[in-house]
C-alpha cells in the first residue's frame, strides 16, 4: 500500500569516489586482459560486500594472506594500501603485483616515510586495525604510534616533542579527528601538521553534505557496508547534527518502521557503495510512499585517477596499449527525469547549491 507523501533528498556528492572507481577499474581491466587467468586481490578491493561479491562471481579470489596466492600469479593490492613487508612478500613469491592503492593513501605513506627519515616521531590518528592504518604504519613502524582517541595520549612515548608530527587515516570523521587533533596540540604544542589535510576530499565532501542536509531531514539513510569506515562515519556525522541515521548494505535491509512519521529523508552513500544500490533504496521507498526526489548539491567533484603504472606495465607486456583504457562510469541516472518516470517516481529537481563548488 502506498502511503503518505514523503520528500527524499539525495545528497550530492555521495557514493563512489575517484579512488574506488580506479580500484574497481583495475580489477575490471585485469579480468578483460587476462581471460581465464586467476586473479587474486589482497583484502577486499574496496570495503563493500556487493562490489566484492560481484567480483567473486566473476572468478576473482580475495585473500587475507599473500601466502595464499600461488607463486607467479597476479595479485592486486586493494585501495587501502599495503605495508612494504607485504610488497616484499609478493616479490619473494614472484607475484605480478598490481597496486590499486588510492593515490591519496599513497600520499600519507609518502609523508610517513619522509618525516620518519627526518627523524620525526609520527602520531597516526586512525583506527588501529583498519587496513589503511596497518599499511601506513608498516612504512615506518619504529617511528609511528597510532592514536585512536584522546585517551591514548598519556600512553604515548615521546622522545622529543619538538620533532613530532601527526598524520591521519583518510576516512576519519572530520568531527572526531578535530577533537583528537585539538587534544594532541594541547599535549604537544609544537606538534607539526601534515602538509595538507590527510582526510581525503571524498570523505570530507560526503560528510559536509550530511552536515548541511541532515538537519533538514527526519532520517538519514546511508548506503554502505559495515566495514566501510567512511560509511559508518556518515552515520556518526548525522547523529552529531541531531538526525537519526541508519546504515544499510542494500534495500533488503530497509525497515518500514524507520520511515514511520518521517516526512523528509536524506539518502547518501559511502565512497564504496555502487549507484544501483542507491537506486534500489529509492525504489524500495517509492514502492511504499508517494515520493518526491530532490538532489541537493553541496560540493562539485571532478577528481579522477589514472590507471596505476603497474597495470599499464602488464598491459604493455601483453601487447595492449593502455592509452585511453578506462571503464566508463555508469551514471546513477538520478538527474535523468526519464529514469524517475520509468520507475513511477514523481521527479522534482531542486538543484540547490548550498556550498561553493570545489574542484578538488
Ligand atoms: S575514500 Fe578517499 S582515500 Fe579512500 S579511496 Fe576514496 S578518495 Fe581514496
């Protein structure tokens, strides 16, 4: 039964970021250029159960240890990056290693290497067991200590407070990171900041959209997997601005009770959540409520990353010219009125620009 008129605000930006497009592109390209060859990916290529499941269905094997990759096979390092020890293990097994690490994660690795060589101690703000933090820490294990919260500060071993820098995981909540960084500055007034914010543009922009649009909504729905750091952070940002939030992997997890007495719902998605899952949630709501859909643009994004050099080398070694080889981005179609009419969803577009465009 279709009930009550509801407004759905689609946060923009939402969903896939440049690093996720690139990482998925890498595996897609390998499937294309190495038909019939086993392809291994070290850890989930991105933190989304559907992305991983779809690749698994196409024969890709995900491993948690390099020892599980047969000698000489192809292995892809995920978007979250790996430590030098993992790279060495891959060399020892004579693997063809393709590096799908997001360049913005690589940037943090490079900062860690640079400052540890200069004799700095590094305080890495992030989640100790997240693959990205494990990888970054591995670049300079003797120089890096992980700080998960201000409560960790008294336990830090600091040799020279004048030679101290903090770096951060790329997908932190800007709210939480701000609290930790303020506490670090209070404890160590001379602590150096990273040359540019380590929290990436995609994380920052998706959180900014929720911060701006959450207060206009009764409920925020975040599409993303539970192990996706940036997706979970979106729910936290929403709670911080006083709007209840739920995290769903896909429409099958939606619950009628959540929409009880809800007039306006904000829909967003973590950086690793595919567009079709977002559409699925819109369709789920539209099947139950009279819906108007508005996309609100908070930031403009035009970041793109090229294919990694390691993949281009493999292409050339197989006589394939890597020039122009990119997977075409599928548009979610939310701006396309015909998609809404096809799906019987009343479409009203209010491209309300709240913030200035930013060309990160
Ligand atoms: S969320 Fe940020 S750091 Fe992570 S893959 Fe996307 S752009 Fe890169």
